[in-house]
C-alpha cells in the first residue's frame, strides 16, 4: 500500500511542474502569485516547483514588473533565454541540417553537412550536434533533448530506421545509438521529417488555428505529414502519411519500393529530372531543374506541369480522406515557384458531393526558417513538458 501513493505523488508533481512551465511559455512573464492562481495550485507548491525549474535552467527570474501604486513589486518569471537548448537534425539524401535553438525557438547556431557515407551517419549526427554546441558556446549539459527527423519508415520506440527510399539504408539501421552514446542522459527522439514539417506549419504557420492540415513534402521523395484534430497524426505504428507509395498508375514506372506507378516514382524531383532527360539517364540535378522551370524552359515546364497534375491526384485522395483545411506544398519542389503551385491548383478535381475544393487552402509553406528544426525543437519541448 505504500508504494502506490508515492508513485501517484510523483506523477502529480510532474504534471504540476509541466503545467507551470507551459503557463510561463504561453503567458509569461508571470509572478509566482499569478502562476499559482492560473495553475490552480497553492503558492507553496508553486514556489517549490519554480525552484526546481530555476535549478533546471528552463525558467529565469526577470526584473520586477513596473510598480502599480505603492504595493510590493513581485519578481517576474519567464522561460529562460540563455539556459537550456533544443537540438534538431534533419537528414536527407544530400546530408544533414542541424540547428540549435533556445527555449523560445530563436536560432542559436545552424549547420549543413554533406554525408558521403550513410553507414557513418551516427557519427556525423553526433559531430553536428557537438559542433553546434561549440559554436553557441554551450556545453552538453545544456541540451534539453535532440530530435532527429528522417525521410523514412521508423521504429521510433527503438530508434531504428525500417525503410527509406531516399536514404537507402539497410533495414533496422540504428539512427540514434551514437547520439545517445555521445550525449548520455539527453533524450533523443526519432521522427519522420515530413511529420515534423507539418507540425512546424501548424505551430508556427499563419494558420495556427488549423485543426486539420496536410504537409505534402515533395523533394527526393514524396511524403506527407498530417495534423488531425489539432494533433500530430502518425498512425498506429508511426507510418501514417506514406503517400509517396500510393499507386497513381498501376502501369507506371518501377518505384524504388518495388511497386509500380507510385506517386513518388512519377512526381518526385528525381522522376521529373529523368523525364526531362528522356534517355534513361538521371537528368539535371534538382537545383538545375527548379531553376530551368523558373526560367521558363519549355521542356522542363511540360514535364513538371505533368508532375503537378499527378501530385494533384494525390492531393485529391488526401482531401477525400482527411478533409483538411490546409494543404501545404513543401519540400524542394516549392523552389519551382508560384506557377507550379498554380498548375497543381488548376489540376485539382472539384470534389463530388458538394464539398467544394475551393474551401481547401493550398499554398506553399509560410514559416520562416527550417521546418524540420522548428518542428523537431518543438517535439523536444513537448516531450520535456507534456504536449
Ligand atoms: Zn513506391
């Protein structure tokens, strides 16, 4: 009978600690008295929780609020700007982009590293995080957590990459082991990169009120991140949003996944480049393809606009299934520019049953900065203090 109440007390205490932090995050600066009132906790409880949060360097005391009248001026509390830090690393076919942010999501350091040998990915990840810490003048103890975003099917619980048509890593690759060895005691989270981009769009984008949003991530592959009912939706086993392997033409080209006519095999940038070349070779690199489209190259326009029509078919399916308020077209394909977005929009079917397609807002991402870094940093904060 003794152990259970202690465990319950711990859970209650942790939940109260998270509540106090989240109040300061959303509404700070606040005094201890205001915190107690808004949290519905006693002043004594709040004082002891605040003492812990101060010791953890996630909360800081700031100057007293301007005096109103002649009353005593309380010390104000806010989320610390120079204490703990959030690290996020996105991996793609060319390498990795790592960022270090403070607890208010302001960038402290960022770096992009090419990775020649993905077998040594773990070391490259750990080196990138260590480099960011050095650049920002922080030590490893300042890390609140690290979030890794990869274009892959994941076993997030065990930190493993199950399959990726972009990275082509062996099944079961341990993605986080080296990070955990190099940064012992620091939580390391593994997420699908498109899911992080969707989350960043919801949290930091212009439609923070969007209850349902799909981020269609078109680059070396095609993926989607899904927000459903205001929450990240990753499916029963974390694999939701694998729209790249939805069949759009059963007689289409062979996909790297082994099936034919997948959306990714027909509309991802490598597929478009191959179609531009037309001779079985790889064709132009992504950046040259995007640039030629923007410059109005007629062959590239014809190929990419056909890609836009195929993407629209994928979006039609998503809209029918999820009925999102917002579909964000993101990833490298956003580099095609507004004409490409217009081509996708023009190819969307009017939905049957009167659910007008014009109610779905289709647009490019509008958040400033790297969406994997922002989404990943937010996941670190959520895991530390409850979502
Ligand atoms: Zn496929």
